[in-house]
C-alpha cells in the first residue's frame, strides 16, 4: 500500500508539473498584457465595456457547448478502444457544429432589431472560445496531455503577439483585443489538428450511438444549470457595478480580477491534476485517508501562495499598472481569499464527478447563486466594490459548508488540527495587508507568517516537497 501511495502521489505531482508549464506560461503572458492594455486603453469606461462583453460571452459558452467539455473528458478517460473514442468525438463535433450554426442565426436576428456594439466580434469570439474549450478537453481526454499544455501556451503567446499588432501598432483599442483573442484561438485549434488529426482519425459523421449520446448528455446537461449559476455567482457582479457605480469602476474591478486570475490559474493547475487522480483513486481502499491528506495539504499550499502573491504584488503594483487603475490594489488580497474558498469548494466537487452523480451539484450551486445575487443587490449600493468582494466570500463560504456536509456520501474528510494555523494566518493577513503601508513592514510580516506556516506544515508534505526540489 505504501508503494502504491508513493506512486500515485508522484504521478499527481508529475501531472501538476505538466499542467503548470502550460497554465503558468499562458498566464504569464496574460499577466504581462494587463499593463499593456491599461497603458494603451486609458479610458476605464471602454475597458469596462469590453469586460461586460467578455462576461456575456462566458455566460453563453455553456449553452453553445452544452458542457460537453466536461462530458467529453470524463467519458474519453474511460475509453480503451479507438472506436469508442471515435464515437464520443463524432457526437461532440456534430453537436458543436449544430449549436454554432444556431448561435449565428440568433445573432443575425438580433442584428435586425437591436444595435449592439461589437456584436459580431463577440459572436466570433464566442464561437472560437466554445470550440477551443471543448476541443482542448477532447485532446486531454484522448491522452495528449503535452499537446493540451502546449496549446495553452501557443494560444496565450499568440494573444500577446496579436495584441501588440492590433492594440499597440495599429491602435485599434477594444477591437484589437477582440481580434487578438479570436485569431490566437484559431491558431491554437489549427495546431491541435495538425498534431493529432482529430478530424481525420476520430471524427466520422455517420457513427452514431444513441445509448452513448444519452449517457454523455445525462452527465453533461445537469452541469449546464450549475454553470449558469456559477456565472451568476462569479460574473453578475459586473452588471451590479456597472449599474450602481458605472463603467469606470467596472474597469478598475476588471484589472484587479486580471491579477487575481493568476491565483485562479494555480487553482486550475491543481484541479486538472487532481481531477484525473481523484477519478482513478476513487475506488482505492484508503480513499478517505488519501483524500484527507490531499485536502489538508492543499489548504497549506493555498495559504502560502496567497500570502506570497498578494503581498509581493502589492510591493510592485505602483510600476505595473497605469495610475488610472492604481486603486485596484486594495482589492487584491480579499479577492484572493474568495479564490481560496472557491478552490477548496472545487476540490470537493470531485466527489460528484467520481461517482458520475453530477445532478447533485445543483442544489448547492443554486443556493450559492441566490445568496450572491441577493447580497450583491444590497451590498454594492452601500459598500461599492468591497460589497461585491464580501458577497463573493460569503457565497463561496456557503457553497463550501454545503459541500463539506454533502461529500460525506462519497468520501469522509478529516481536517487536521494543525491545518487551523494556515486558516488563521489567512484571515488575519487580510487586516495586515491594509495596515502595512511601508514596504519594509510588508516584508517583515511576510517573513514572520511564512516562518509560522513552514513550522506547522505536515512533515509528510514537507518531505515530499524537499524530495522534489532535491531532484529538480
């Protein structure tokens, strides 16, 4: 059993390394684009409107894809033959072709009755992002993890190149950002096809399997209302800000979100690696202990990352961002706490996926979305952006509490006594982040808190990290 534990942890850490290369590489480029965008698009209203367009696109992606990104990956992971894989891929591709065609017709009808700025750019971005979301997960499900990772890097690199071309050199403003994102994903999709030849090897228009279609949709469709609720939870705040505070504040909030997305990327890296590990280890005899070890270790890592990233960013914010957006630094840490709560809730989400019981995700997500919308309505008017972030923290706290209780039907987690230390440090650091106004105060505080975290870190986790650093 010890050898098995060692092997699966090594495999998990190897997967984290692979996903980290792609995600961190891509997010590094995205991170570098924030100063570029804020420098060349100094009108916060304009940047705020682009963020609204992007938010609406994220809302419609689940409708266009029918959440087949999750269904394709989950079912391809269990496939053993090329024919089984071809059946899944063929169904997914046929569905995408149909949904994109319907989306185009709907946009055409809208254009006759309403004048929507950037409508066609938004439609193009919606279509290519939908294709990108699903096809990259198909790539991952087929076992081409390195191609999946490389695709993310290529996409982000191309966004950077095209942004320089359209935004900097051609001075196209928001239109340039749209074009950069559209062309970058087209290039990434072409790369996948050239490397794997999914259409040639796995797509057959005439292959149909009604039973398989039913199973995939039974898994994917229950996720659709959940994703909409997630959108309400994570994105509706933009509309409250725009309505009560104005597009300028939305632009400032959008910049803070761009930086917080770095933390979300680290969460994504863990989630992608944990997703595969959890599914494969769900039937293991020591599942509860293994999942508990991972859960407690994850909280430690999240606390350390949040502390280092937020305070480090604070020390460098003055030269990274144009003065029009400097106010956004005040929101970084507490937005990080919200991300941390979301990350822990996402860890627990794996129980539903392992058991293929995705319909049970809905009650918690619906509850969280209701809490989010109701609180935003009251909090934004009184407390502005701080009200939005407070709402987000409460929302994910409610979701986490619900899932901690509901997960007992799939696995039993134990919160170790020492794990309360990083939780406590995370909370009090929110106060220190705003009290410390001089650079040396921030450095002293970070040093003390990191020392406490390292002292309290579980020996098993510390030994594993030491081994990996030694062999690196």
